[in-house]
């Protein structure tokens, strides 16, 4: 009986122990941290080889241009200067922008000393005239050589008066034609150097676009070529080259009229390329800056491709053409070229596609 009781109790204890272990395991599992979800990594695409650009063969109008910077000048203008050196400007009768008439005095130099000397010479010459009259009366009684010497001396004295009068006349500067004083470089009292620019007088009714050219530019340009003139406040104006400069700008050594080194040579219309514009807008001032594009060559309906599609090996020039069969090399002959387009004379037709680099 005892044995039966013990066995029953043992069975009950085993059940209790098993349940305790199960509860402990279950509670222990609940105390463990939750497992992290596995991170899903994005698929890494393999790098793609960059595709070279493709261009269609087209047609266009090609223009080769010479572009220069210039300004508005007058077809009739002149730089005025004195030929006397080392004299002070005694009087200045005009101002910049003022209208003058032909022959009007612009300014005068101080030649008071020359005028005084001329007055004394004239008084002395009167005595010479009296003496010469007496010599003429006694001509038949005089030695021919002596008479000739006195005649020469008299003429020399007479010529000296003429020279002094001409020198004094140079002290007055006059306008060569009616126009406007567009530039004035001096003021009253200045010490004037011979041939130094004093003023520029211009007929402002004859304004025209103009520019100086280098030797290289001059070789490319001819009279009659089309030109486009751009003036900031007037837009683009179409015209034609009317006149070429007598000399290229780089050939000018900067000598003055008298040939003195370092002197600025006065500008003349003959020094410029002149563009003829039929309808130049009104109200533009001489000296207004502008740009001129001279069309030296034009090709209509040219077959063109971008410069980046050309390839060369030695003397061979070719392109890569794309068609139904893939890529193939085609030799080409090129013609006119600009910064963005190349003319194809042989080898390609419009509509084909070529590969760039």
C-alpha cells in the first residue's frame, strides 16, 4: 500500500516537474530579444559602356566670316594741326560739338614776336626800296656785276618779308570745310607741338561704319563682299564693303605726319575699311563702337556634319557611318569649315548617320 502511494505521488511529482520545466522554458524564450529581419539588398546593375553620340548628315548654308571691331566715322573728316612748333595757343574760338563753317578760324598761336620782327623788316625794306630805285637810275654807269649783286640782295630781302608773312599766317588754324568739331585736344594757353592733333572736324551727315584691318584680315577681304554691322542701340544692319584701307594696321609704325617716332598719326577715312549702309539710323554719334562681320565665302545647300565626327589617319580622312548592317568606315572629302560645321564634298548623303567621338 505504501508502495502504491509512493508511486502515485511520484507520478504526480513528475507531471508537476515537467510542467514547471515547460513553463520555465516558455518564459525564458519570451525574455530573449526578437530576431532581426534579414536586410534585402538592392540588385547591383553592371556598369553600362557609354554610347557614342550619333549625328544625322544634313544640309545648311555655310558662311565663313572675318569679324572685326570698328566705329562710326565720317566720310569727310580731317584732323587739324599747326605746323609751327613751340608756340603757345593764344586764342581758341571753338568748343567740342560746335558747328563751324569752311574757313572759320579755330584757334591762333602767339606769334607777337614774329609780328614785331616783320614790322621792323618792312621799315628796313622801305630804305632798301629807295636805295634800289637809285641803283636803277645809275645802272648804266655801274659795273654789271655790281648791279647784279645789288639786285640779288634786294630780292633776298623782299623774299624774307614774304617768308615771315607766311610764317605768321601759319599761326591761324582754319576749318577746311563746314562740319562739326567732334574732337578737341587742346585748351587756351597750351604749348603746341608741330603736327600734333588739335581737333577733328567732320561732316556728321556722312557717317559710315568703319574698321582698321590687320595684314591677315586685309588679305581675306575684297570690295563688294557682304557685311553685317552690329551697333548696340541699332541692331544688325546689312551692307557691303565699299572701300579697303590703303594700309594694314600692323604695317603702321605709329609715326606722326612729320615722321617723329612715338607720335600718333592722325586718322583719315583712307585708313579704314568702309561699309556702305543704305539706311543708317539717325542720331548716331561719330566714334560709336560697333562690330563688323564680313562674309568672305558662302555655300548654299552644303552637306554638313559636326567636326567631332571626322577622323583621320595620316592623309586619310573618314567617318563612321551607321546603317542596317552596323558601323562602317567611309572616306570623305571635306570643303568649307566653320566652328560648328564641316562641308562634305564627297562620301556622304543627307539623311545618313555618323558617329561622334
